[in-house]
């Protein structure tokens, strides 16, 4: 009998010893009850309690926790949208008792307040305002949660609107609007670029025409100066102006034929086709210039003769008038 009592005592002693100690992790609080009544709160480390009489009623996390809540509501312009609200909260160190005993399920409580605030704030805004003023929604949620949860031992550290997801059709419409706006801007830039090209081309063409006209004018001026010098040289050797002009025309004619003959892949049409006709045409042209020269010389002689006759008559008239004046004296 004594042999059985000793093992029982040893086992009981081990159970009592093991039941007297417990450990609490870092950033955790343990609540100890005695016969169902709260007696103390224990923090990190090795802790002692009365076995059988005391028990650990529960442990509560003192770390910063995050709860993500998905809320579906509609905006002022009747667009349904889903918002993801991330709530970061923590148990207040001095209010562990309230956090453990006063609130059965803190996650459900926080979720309910988030739904209430979001569905009160978002319907006041249009969809575009929800994107622009999401921080206002987050601030409103944090303010409401702090007022409600501080009495239960919870501190709301931060609330974030991490996602705004409108209906698929609304997103497609917004994408089409954005694409249309970008296409409109692109078309305006393309039109402006085309206008600049047209203006630049017109300016370049105008400048080209101006320079081309200036070149032609300079060319003709130099040709005229050359012809004038040629006529002066021929006049100095006894060839009158008409003959000099005819000679210059004939020279230019042959120079033209020579230039055409030097060019490759060139076509020339001479009318009339027979060489005799061409020669006759050239001879006729020279004869025309010669006849013009002769007519000009004859006209000069006639004009000179008329001038001589007029001068003689004027002299005779003056002589008569002089004699009459002498007789009167």
C-alpha cells in the first residue's frame, strides 16, 4: 500500500509544479482568473499562479493589427463601387481589461463601424470625387472608429482606402473617355504639325520663287548688258545697229543648235523639215534685218534732208528780216 501512495504523491507534486508556472510571449498580455473572477494581468516572461485555483482566462495581442474591410456602396451619380478599407489598430496598454472583457469580437465591431461610415460618406460624392477625396473618407472612418473603440480599449492608429473598384462597365466607359480625350489631343497636335509643315512649305516656295525671279531678272539684265556691249563693239567697226542685231540673232541661233547637239537624250523639232527651207528661213530673217537696216538708213537720210531744208528756210527768213530792219533805219 505504501508503495502505491508514493508514486501518486510524486505525480500530484509534478502536476502542481507544472500548473504553478506559465510563460507569456513578448507583446502579449495574459489575464488570470481565480474561481472565475479576474485577479491580475501578466506580461511577458515566466509567471506564477496558484494551481487549480487560478487559471489563465485568455491572452490578448498587444501588437499593431490590420483588418481589411471590403465595402460596396454607390456614389452620388448612382455608380456602384467597391472600396477596400485597411484599418490598423492596437490594444491600449492600460486598457487590456476593457479590450478583453467588454468586447466579444473586435473585428466584427470594427467592420460594422467601417460599413456605417463609408456608406454615409461615399453617397455624398461623385465617382471622380471618390478617387480625388479618398483621404477624406479614410479620415472620417478613423475619427468615427476612435470615438467608438477607445472606450473598449482599442486605439485606431491609421485607416487607409487602399482600393477603389467601380463596376466593370463603368471602368470600360472611363477608359473610353480617357482614350477619346487622348485621341483628341493627338489629333490637335497632328493638325498643328501639318499646319506648320504647310506654312513652312509655302514660305519655302515663296522664297524659292523670289530667288528664282531675282535670278531670272539678273540673268536678263546681264544678257541685255552683253547685247548692248556687243552692239557697241560692232558699231565701232562700222556695222550699224540693225546689222549688229541681225548678226547677234544668227550667232545665238547657232549657239542654240550647238547646245542642243551636245546634250544627250534630247529631242528637237525644226519647222520646216527640209534643210533648204531652214536655210531659206534663216536667209529671209537676215534679209529682213538687212531690209530693216536699209529702211532705217533711208529714213535717217530723209530726216537729215528735211532738217537741212528747214534750217535753210529759217536762215533765209532771218536774213530777210535783217535786211528789212536795216532799210527802215
